[in-house]
């Protein structure tokens, strides 16, 4: 049986992966502007989300970051 932390980390990583591709598809289809400010915001959010998922597993701050993501 898998541990709950492993399931949460795996599902969070899959979600990050799918959200990144969804946003890239929106930019490719010109539904979202592909400007530099949009890119900076996306990189910061994904970096924070990955940090909470991979570096803070099992901690309250990691859970908060994953839930907000």
C-alpha cells in the first residue's frame, strides 16, 4: 500500500506537468498572450509549486503550497 505522502507528491507533480502543458497550449492557440511578463509569473508559480512539492513534503508549509496550487 502506498503512503499518503507519496500519492500526494505524485499527483501534485502530474498536476504541475498537465497545467504547464495546458498553459503552453493556450499560448500556442493565442488564447493567452505569450509575453515576457506572463512567462515570468508562470515560472515563479511553477517554481514555488515544485519547491513545496519536492522540498517540503510532510510539512505544513508544503501542504499549504500544494493545496493552493
